[in-house]
C-alpha cells in the first residue's frame, strides 16, 4: 500500500522505520517545520525529518496545513492509499482527512478515551495509572475521538519513567500499526468490512492530557510523597526544585515507609511538620526531605552546572544543613 507518514518526534521513528522495512511503500513524510532551539538560533530539523532524509524519502514540512491549497493539491497528486499519523503535532482538518483512499489512521499512546491529547504518557505516569497502551484509530476531526481498529494494553512497571515507558509504547505503536495495516489490506482485498469500536462503548472515563507547561516541572514539596514520586517519573529527567538559589533537577527519589521512618538509622529531625525541609543528611543513604506526608530520600539529582550525582557526591556538592529548605 502507498503510505504517507505523518510524525515529528523521536517517538514516531520506530513506526516510520517498520513501514520503510515492510512491503508497503512510504512515498512521503510530513513533519513539523524546523525550529530554533539553540542559543545561536540555529534551525533544528525534527527527528522524523532527519530520519526520512537518511532514507531519501520525499519530505514536507508545511508551516500550516489548514487551507493550504498548494500542499493539499500536492498530497492529492501522490495517489496515496493511507495516511499513517503518529505524534505529528497538529489536528488534521477535514480536507486532508478525505485525501487518502482508505483513510487516515493514528496511533495514540493511551487507553482511549482516557488521556486524549498531547501528553498521554506523562499524565498516565503523573496520575499513577496501573495500565496504559496503544490504540489505532480511524481519524476524524476531533481530538483523538476516532473509532478504534486495534488496541493493546500494557502494565506500567513501578520503575517506569517517561523515558522507559515512551520507548515501550513507541515499539508497541510500530508493531500495532503494522498489524492494523495488514488487517486493512486483508479486508480491502477480500472486499469485506473491518470492525471498528466506538470509544464510548468501552466504559472508560474521558480525560484530557494537556500539554506539559514550564510550571509543571516544579516539585511542590507541600504535595503528598507519592504524587511527588509520580511527577519525577512522569517528567524525567526535568522535574526540579531550588536549593540556595540554584536549580536542582530531581532525578530519582525513594519514599520512606512508616517502618523506615521509625528506624533509628535515619535519625530524622523530630519536627518536620513543614514540607521541603532537610531532615537528615546520611552519607550511605542520601538526603532526606519532608513532604506533606512521608519523607523522601534524594537518591540522584543534577545541580545547575553539574552532572547527575548520587548520594555521597550529591552531599559533597550541596553541603546541606539540617533544617534548610528546598523551594518550589
């Protein structure tokens, strides 16, 4: 089948790669325009564009897709069977959705209709979901509201963070997308109808995964320890706090259990009613900080201008004192 692939971040590359290596023909790639992302204002191509260039595939990077007559006519001229869309970054308008012969199909990294929107992986981790997955849907004009062709669920491991879960879902998306395309092709060849499932029949709550904002990365020590832990995993490795006026990225923590809090080896300050206080500095354990609920141990962090450090090295860098505050 003749495919036009739509995608932008590194997450999309697994799917693009699997289609390039398949029996299908990727005739073009559509990605977001180059962005100014460095201090020198140098234009940086999207990961998908860079990958497509290496594969010598025709690339489109339109500034806008809605009411872009020249771009729309160009797409029509390619006589495409399918649009495959994964993390492109914009909602496709009706005039584009109607172009491919057998529809536009999207892989979304959640169990729809939970976490429709831009950041489903982050919010599934942030809210402590036990499971997530990938759904292949036939696109319509709504925000991730299309009917589902295939879906696969996976468990979110306790040790998963944004990096590890993104990699798992990227690989799963590629596999599921290829399976979906084979299913579509089989039905087309047999002149039979494929079965779609409406999202409102699945009995799941509709939630929205809004884009992550700069303020989301700040750790609120006045929050519950479990929520702080989830945020650090969900925004890994960018969740941060401030210590003595310097930015401190929180890479890894451990929430202390009730038994551990009472263990004499931790020697915690007796009064830790206020959150964000350094309760103990233990060379072999780490820096212990108060929260709204249980204290946490700071296992790995990155001080502004330094590399990621753990335990002893972090204590040497920070030279923290009991009773000092970390601010939001």
